[in-house]
C-alpha cells in the first residue's frame, strides 16, 4: 500500500517539489526512490529531482 501512495504522490508532485515522510514511512525500498534526493534524511525530507 505504501508503494501505491508514494507513486500517487510522485505523480502529483512537480519537479523540485518537497516530500515529507512520517516516522513509519521510507523511500529506501520504494521504486520511486531514484526520483528523489535527500534534503534532510534525519527529518525524512526529500526533493523530487528534475
């Protein structure tokens, strides 16, 4: 289910947009992980690559 939600967010988020994840979420094993760069990995803040 998490992969489905991340896929939906990725499709809706513009390039350069920010994605904040909660304490239980992770991009580590997600198929969308290569599309993001970590802004603050401790706070789980990512930016969608252009």
